[in-house]
C-alpha cells in the first residue's frame, strides 16, 4: 500500500517538475498525463485499502477526462503550430488576443 502511494507521489512530482521546466508544449501535455495517471493510481490504492470500488470509479473518470484533455490539447497544439511554426510555450506567450 505505502509503496504504491509513494510511487504515485513520485510520479506526480515528476510530472509537476516537468511541466514547470519544459518549454515544449507536447512535453507539457505528456507531463500533465503523467500527473493524471499518478492521481488515478492513488485513487486505486485508496480504494483497495478500504475495499471500496470508489477508487476504480474515479480512475475511470480520470481516464475519460484525460482522453478529452488530450483531444482538446492536441487540437490547440496544432493551431499554435499552424500560426507560430513552433511548439515553444514562450512563443505562444506572444499571441495577441
């Protein structure tokens, strides 16, 4: 139990650090996915500890939300690349609007 929660914490921290350090938008999107999977792992471990199906239900919700986030995120990334010809997040900061 404790090892799985530690793994979830380490994965979440790696994802958070990667979001803060990376400038490539695709790597930032992947890092957010790592963070969501870490949260899902924590829900599954908590559900198995208390012998409740709530953790698995929340994990299914997280997977659904992650799929929607990836589809919208990739669409936004394609639009940013089409307009700016780069995937650097600092360049996206210069957009007007």
